[in-house]
C-alpha cells in the first residue's frame, strides 16, 4: 500500500520502507551519491546524498519512506554541504583524469562536474597493489565507499576484502595486505562496482583511454549458467568484459567469464582447412577439404552402410548448429549415430528424470534458489563448476537465512555455508538418499497429499526404502546416522526445498539410480512443481541442455521425440523429405568400442575433444587412431584434431550468431561481435555445405531461419523465434503466445503422474582393494573449462593454475610418504600418470581427486569406462587407484 | 594457540581470541601463519583479521618486542609534562625511528587518555599502570620492569 | 583515587555504598535485594515505570532518556534481546567508569540484570576498554562470584529468568565508545559506527533489539528503584535530576572524582578538589567532545539543559582545569590530533576533514586563515558526519573562539 510523501512541495505516493534515495531518483530527482549501490546494503559513509527530511539534514540513502515525510531535495544549505563534503572527499584523491584509462567513465568525475568542483592530480604515496593476476588496486584513487568490500561479501558471498587501518589511512586490502596472498578467485565483482579508477582490470590499464569503445551483449561459454556478458571492444580487441545486469546472472560473473576470453584469439587459432597427407597436415582450400569429406563419407556409406558413420555433435556449439549436425547425420547420412558429451555428464539425469517426471531438465530456475528455505547440494562443487549459481546459494544462506545441506565426499567451499555436511563415501548415493527417505517415512514427515494426488508407485517404493535404516546406511556410506536423521528432518520440514546436483551424482554406473532416488526424495516431500523447490541438475557445458533439446542424441529426435516412435518419426520424414532410421544409434563410448570392433569406419567430430574428455583415454585414443576416416571441426588443433584426416577451422562464439539454452532451459542469444578469424566458418555453414555436396540440400540464410525450423518440429521450442529473444524464455514454449515455463510440472507431471521408481543400492563398478586402495574421483576446477582448449590459452586464467595436481588427504599422504609439491605417480588398472600432490583435507581419507583439464597428466587415462546400463554414462567419479611418490 | 582458539567458536570472539593469543606470546605481534589459522578457525578471510588487527591500536604493533610502554599524551597528562617524559623516555631507552629501545625489548607508544588523569602524568607498562610520574620515578620503574 | 561527595549533597546516589570487596559484603549491605524483590514478584512494569518516571538521562555523553530506551526494547517482540553496558570510557579526562568498575562491580551487575529482566533480555555484555586491565580483572572476579551465588545464570532467584553477562574487551579505539561502533566491536569486527536510524533499541547486536547504557547510568538504577523515582527527582535540577560523577583533573590541588548534584557550579567542584593549582584560565568540560568554560561562567549551573541553552555540552562530565600558564591552543591541537588518530575512517567529513581542520587551525594561529573558515569547516563536519566523533569539534571551536 502506498503512502503519501511530500517532496519539494509536491505530493507523491510511495511504497512504505523503500529506500528514500531510490524513491527520490525514481521521481526524477538528481541526488549525488557514491557509497550507495542498489545491489548492496546501505552504508551511509560518503555523506553526499544529503537531503532535508522534515527540516533536518540527513543522508537519503539511509532513510526509508515512512509516514508524514516532507523532503527537500535541494536548497542553498544542502548544496553547500554536498559541495563541501565532495571537496573534502577529493582533497587527497589522485584525480589525474588525463592520465587515467577510465577517463569519462568515472563517477567521481561526473560528480565533480555536477557539483562544480575541479579535480586535480595529487602525488600521494599509497602503495598500488598490482599483485592480482587480473586486477589492480590504487588506493590513491579510492574513495573508501565500501562498494567493493560489500560486493565481495554480499553479492558473491566471499568476503575476501576488508578495510585495513583507520582514519585517513584506511585502504582496501586482501589477504595479508596484497591480492596475491588472498583468497580472491578473480570474479571481478569488485571492479564492476567500483565507482572510480581504483579497481580496474589489468587489461584496461594497457589502453591509455577506454573511450571511445563499443559494447556488445552475448552469452558466456564457460558453463551452463549462461551468464549474459557485455564485451567492450576497441580497435578490434576486447577491452574488458562485464556481467550484464540481467537474468540469469544479474551482473555477476566468474573469473573465466570476465577474464578468460583472451584465450579465443591466440595466434595458433585454426585459420584454414588442413588435410593430413602421410601423417603431416597440409593447408588446403575449403573446396578441396569439403569435397574430400563429401566423397569419403559417401563412399563409406555406400560400401559399409550408413551406420558405419558416427558423429559427435557439440555442447559448445549453438542450438542451430547442433540441430543442423543431427539433421545431417540423420537425413544426409541416414543414421542415428549421433551423440555428444552430454553423455558424459548428464545422460543419467535425462534418463532418470524422464522415467520419474517425463522431462529431463532442471525443473526450476536459478534465481529461485535464493528464495529456497532449504537447499540440498550434492555431487556439485558449485563454487568451482557453476560459480555464479553458488553465489545465489550463498546469498540464500547469508541474506535470507536459508539452511544448506551439502552431501559431498569432499569438503567443498559451500560447506562453509552449510548447516550440515554429510561426507559420504564415493558412489554410495542411493544409500544415503534411501536413508533420508527412510527417516522421513518413519517419522511421518512425507507429503501425503502430494503423494496421493500426484504420484504413482509409492507402495512398492516404500517397501524398498524400509530396509535402509540409518544404521545400515551409516555402514554403507560412512555418514553418521544422526546426521542422516537431522538432514532428513531439516529437508522434509522445509516450506520449500531445492535439490541441486551435478556430476557427482550422475557420473556413476548407478547414475540413473542416483537420479531416480533424488526424484523420489523430491516427490516424497512434495517439492516438485512449486516455486523455490525442485530437482535441479546443473548442466556443465554452455549448451549441453540445448544440444540435447535439438536432438544431438542417438535415441531421440529434436524435442526428445523417440526415434522408434513411428508417428513422431514420420513427422520428421515429412519435414525433412527423407526416410529416417528407426534404430537407436550408438552413444559416445559405444562409438569408440564399435570403431575398435571395426564396425564403424568414419567419425565426424564437431567441436568436441574425446581424446581428453572421455574415460579410459588409452582406449579412446586407440579408436581415434584406428578409425578409417576422421574429420574434426574446431577452433584450435585439439588433442582429438591431431588424429584427424581433415581438420576444419570453425568460428568461435564471438564470431557467430545463434542461441544457447542454459541449464534452466532458458534460450539465450549469442551475438556476432567479430568477423570470422582467417578463413574460419561457422559450424552450421560447414555442415550445410558438406550436406549439399553429398546431395542433400541444406541452404539457410541465417541462424534465425534454422531456429524457425527447429521451432516447427520441436514442440517444446514451438512458440520460439528470434523476435522473442529479448523475453529470455524458458522451454517449454508451446505457442507464440506462451510465456515460457519458469518451473516444470506445476499442475501435472510431463508424463502425467510422477513415478516413484524403487532403487536398491549397488556398489560402484570398481571398489578399492589391496592393490589399488584409494578411491579416485575426477572433476573440474574454477579456473579451467573442460579440456582447456580456450581456458588454458588465457594469459589470465593460467596465471592462477596451469598445472595438474592431485588432492590427497593428510593421513593418506603420510602413509605413502607424500608431501605437498611432491611428484606422485597415480595408477589404475587402465593407466598411470605423474603429477604434483596437494595435501589437504578437502578430500576425505581414502580418496583422491584429480581435475581433468590437463593434458600433461590426463586424469581420464585412469578413469573407468564402465557404463550405467540405462544412460550409458561412464563412471568418472569412482575408480580405484594407487598413488606413490615418484622419484625425479 | 589451538587451545585458545578452541575456547571460542563464534566469530564475535575474534578480538578476545587475539587478546589471549598475544597475552601468551612473548612478542606482541602475530605472524602470517597465525593470522591464517585464526581466519580459518572463525571461517573468515585473512583480510578481515588484518582489518581488525590494524583497526585497534593495541593490536597494531608491527614489531616484535617484549614490553610495550604506553605513555599517555592526552590533555591531562600533557599539561602535567607528558611531552617531556616522552622525550626523556625515548632518549633513555635509545629508541630508533620505530620507537623501539632498550636493546629491542621496549616499544614506546604515545597513547590517548588512559583514564589515569587523576594521577597524571601516567604510563602503562604491559598490564601495569603507574602515575604521578617524573623522570626519576619513570627511570626507576623501567629498571624494575626490564 | 580520591573520591569526594559534594557537601551539599544530603544522600549520595552512587558513592553511598561502602566498598564492595566481596559479594557477601555487597549483599550484607542490602545488595541484590531490589533484584530479588522485583524478580520474585514479577515486577517488570514497575522497573520500567520507575526508571521512566525518574527521568534519568544517560551519563555516557549524549544524555538520552533511559526510560525511553528501555521501554522501546521491552515493547518489541523478538526471540533475542540484549543489554550492553558501555564501559569503554575513552573520553580524555574521564575516569569515573573505571572507578565504578573497580569499586562498585556488583552494583553494576545488579543494575544490568534488572534492566535485562525488565526488557526481556537473556544475554548481556559489558564492554570494557582494553587498557583497563585492572578493571577487567576486578570485574571478571565479580562476575564469577555473582555466578557462584546464583545472581547470574539460570533460574535467578529460582524464577524462570535466565541471564548471562559476559565481558568483552576493547583493544584500543576511542570510537568504540560510540554505541553502534561498540556493537560492531562486540560482534568481533572493526569498530566502524553504523548509521542511525535504525537505533540499537530496534536493531542492535546482530540485528536484535538492544539496550546500551553507560556504566554510570546503570550505577543509578538500583537506588532509583529502591528509593523510588520521586526520591531521585529531588536531586539535581528539574530537567537533569540526580547526581553526576565529575572527574576533576589538570591544574587542581587534589585531582579526584566528585559526586555532586547536577546543576552544581564549576566553582563548587574546584573547591571540592582543593582549589586551582595556579591562576584559573578555563576548564575543558566533557573531554575532547566537550568545550571550554571560562571564568565568567564559573557559577553557571552544570546541567544538561542549562548548558544546552548556551550551546554547550556537559558530555561525560570530565573537568580539566587549565591555569594561566597552559596554552589553550595546544590543547586544541592535541584534541584535533586525537580525532585524526581516532577517526574510524568510515565517513568522508571526519576522515578527510580533521586533518584539514588541523591545518586550518594552525593557519589561524599564524594568521593565514580566518576564524570563519575554521568555524565553517567544523560546522560542515558537524552537520554531515555519520557519528558524533566527526561532529565534535564544533563545540570546541565555538567555545575556543569565545575569548
Ligand atoms: C566518539 C564517541 C565516543 C563515545 N564514548 C563513550 C564512552 O566511552 N562511554 C560511554 O558510555 N558512552 C560513550 N559514547 C556515547 C555512546 O554512544 C552512547 O550514547 C552511550 O553509551 C549511551 O549510554 P547512556 O545513555 O547511558 O549514556 C560515545 C559516543 C561517541 C560518539
Ligand atoms: S564521524 Fe568519524 S568516527 Fe564517526 S563514522 Fe565518520 S569517520 Fe568514523
Ligand atoms: S550515498 Fe548516501 S552516504 Fe553515500
């Protein structure tokens, strides 16, 4: 309800409790301020936003709209005071605008103009801190507004920065007084909020003047969050990147999104096609390369049949490109042998959630997490793999008092914010999930109405869960039974509870089981189909959601329409004008096996890097080596490309149009900012050209036209087209009028009723034994992405971490005589690598962890390619290993 | 140190914990390693500990000394001759530019009012207070507290 | 320390109790009787109403009515509430709270507990400045005894009232005495003041309603409740009832702590303290945040309202006597340096203003800057600073330039 407020003699209506400064601005009053920023709590320290309230001089940023306010926004006294305070503020400031890169983009400069105060440079000897790899802090330009400190604490939940000293000596500091000694991970939230040139990107310092420049909006490629970024460009180069204040990231970014794009334009980018002759790559023309591919593939198809050709599409490419690729495999080649690396991350999610709910995606939205009462995070090191989502979770805890339950074998960063941390043995997820549900049922905390109205299969499920008493579960998982009970109560009693998971849940031989269990827990407590709850698998790569949506999977056509469903297939046959195979194709690992069994002769890889990303690499590399004909399309000569017969140079995301679908099913725009580098072409153009050469015409004028075709055959994208891009819709979008879907299964599950699928606990495929006593798990780290093709070329990211390491628990380290920094050899049944040890208690005793980004010590030489029987996802997360010190 | 920290769980005890740790130590300053341990214990970052250390004058001793002499130089002591006492003290101990003297065992700090104005001029040597001072008395006290 | 009771004072409020070495001595003198009576009989409202009626004003410097604070906290529904005793006494020239902490600890404990009971708090803190090692030691000891005897802790007087009182030490910072800075410090942070409103009574420690009062303020409470508000109001002046502890130091024959009726004259206080050492020039009243009072004002009644009428403040009540040989301008310089050192650095006017003010004052002394310019800056800081530290020089300069 609005109340009346009198401002400068005029009456207005305002919401009670709104910030007075915000309100005054909203009615067009120009009031100076520095320390105030709408994204952080009020500080009231700069003392510039003075107004009179009922005759008294106050700072408007610290006032709230209340009854009977009479505000004077300016009079002689106020303007004298404002100017006076500002003069004090700049008295000691080194406001040498002429020599400052951000000249013209500075809030202090703006204010000086408005308040008619002249600025001068001052030689002050506050020490400049340039020890961070990405930014510089200059205390001489710092106005002590608290914005950076609060942004780090309140927006990012990190609290890395603090003021030190007091009085006139105060300055911002990190660590022990310098950035390099601090916990700063380089997200740059502080720079983005700094009003002056005190905190700036190092990249900016390289230019004398930022102005003039151009700004372009696009979507980040470094994970599935789909952060909206503004790329500032000058002279054909990236000046800097800022987070756009929009859905889904609301201005925040992580270190990769802000600082990692220099890796896109390194001199070794592929600029022209390469054809291998006698083991050596030779530069070729597009005509030559495309003709060669078309001929070879046609020949192989004629001789060995369409199913002897396989294609790997790419979770890094756009929706349009993935659509074109799968269409090429299906319509032009005539096979369903198309897959992509979603197989390696969330195949089990898709399989499991399809069974339980009828739809395999994140049920709710990222921003809902901030409002959840209880958040259960399991198998997701969110801070490192989905940094911006972790900020939503942290804010839920620090701002809104949410309770966080972390179930993870590692003491990940989020455990600092957790009410409960359950440290399970790797691969025992079904057990603790059943254990929690056992407690919930025993204590009658289940949501009976939801179960009755909305689900089926409950009784059968209940009888299985009955056996998982907390005692039994403690034995299997190593989690104290009291903790299981506590977690169960906390979760079940919440008004709204969200479950967040990632590959710690999915990358197991029991991945599908794990996901089914999670779905069971959500249904049992009625936490699906409503706001601030849901089952939320965090998708790893930027467009892994979209690639699956548009059909880059061997068993489904675009929109998850089964290839063996004749009616659906017929629809596509009509739309595409060809007859289609009804036989499910091969999955990633199966493709490799089939090559080695000589059943597959040709492999077409678009923007993927199985030679580093897939499990049991030795096996994969043998396959790549032995396949008759290998085409790789990429932006750099990847590890996989080195095996290729023909390599095609593709454009990066900065050089093309298209869309990505982020982890919350939201369709986001990718914009062309630069012209294609060298002779490179967009992935979709290349595929279309080959297809046309092979006799199946594909001619599209633009990505937008491809999207129209996608919409016409994919019901969940049915109402989408490029003129709705600004709406940032989440699928399903059934019609042109439909506003998209914030959360799924609201009134009914996609499959009708939610299905409880009872699951029993099964051991991981490989258990530790005397020879291989440790459990090895692999995963991502903050500073690198996937196989490092781009991130490891970034000058900034590599300054943080650029070498492989293995985390070992102190007690295990002692047993094997390993110290931090020692080179150790790690061996499994499949291979052996040497890398540096990092002794820490992030991992629990008996387990080790290796990030998989580093080709020098490729973790996947060690991992197990045993598959989940349903989803065919390999067990990246559990392998038994041994680890010993290597003498060098 | 672990023992002291384990007495305190809540982050609000940061200042108490630092007091206790410094009380136990001969040198009245913290090493980086100690700062890190404190930060970890209270689940905060090192800069926050540093921020607190540098805010409070009793903590912001940067040098390793055995004794801290806090000599009041606020108005009441000042008019009773604190200024001359400060000069005398620094000379007597042979203080360097960091105000460390007595062969490195004393730090002389001029501080604000110690609430001993009724016995001005006054000093505090570590935990002990002395008032109604003149040069002779001060000399004697220093010798007794070496 | 010498303590004196002004001779016109028929019944001293604070210094009346004999020294409380042990809790049994305090109890045998009637200590904790009031607490016992009011808790046993559930007289929360009566505590609040007596305190309100007494019109007791805070003795920490700002002279805010105690009853208003207590009632405000009592009224708010909240699952947690706190009581805080401000024993950070850092105002130059002030040593009254030190004396109370070391000589009347049980009186303070009883008063804080009464307050907690009345407002519904179950946890209290007493924040003692880190330099007061003796006070901390004495008070710790007193707390231990109070716990042992069951005056603190669970089920006090077998009622269902629980109250814990904890000491927190400062570590060298004057601004910690500012109530919101003090809260920050109790929370283990840098003591940078918060903006107000919201006031601590609404959002105090960790955001919960909190009463904060000065040591001396609390020292009045037990007697008010015991003897009634009417008794208390007979003391002092109409608008400043009660007595006040005046720490008298500087050029004085017998530096001491004097308890006197509010409204007492400076002349009287000097007399109590044995007369001026030398020829009287002026007194700095209220410490660094205070002002100079001159010969012609020697007879002026020292009470909150009378001084306010003249644009002056009583502050903490500290009285520092200067004789003709003392250089007033040096005291001003000292005070400005003090503020430069003690400014927390949060807000612009204070952080940047004080060094410039000192520069200007030196300029004034050597004739290059006008008096007006100094006053203008101190006025700007007064109007725009976040907390009273940055506002303090106004009174100093206005009184300095009077002569
Ligand atoms: C810079 C500054 C220092 C202060 N120092 C003290 C102090 O040492 N002791 C104190 O009781 N109040 C001090 N105050 C006043 C407190 O902010 C607050 O008004 C007082 O604790 C309230 O208690 P009272 O109402 O009982 O006086 C100070 C205020 C300021 C602005
Ligand atoms: S007035 Fe001074 S002490 Fe108070 S908040 Fe501002 S800078 Fe800090
Ligand atoms: S914007 Fe209000 S005080 Fe800074």
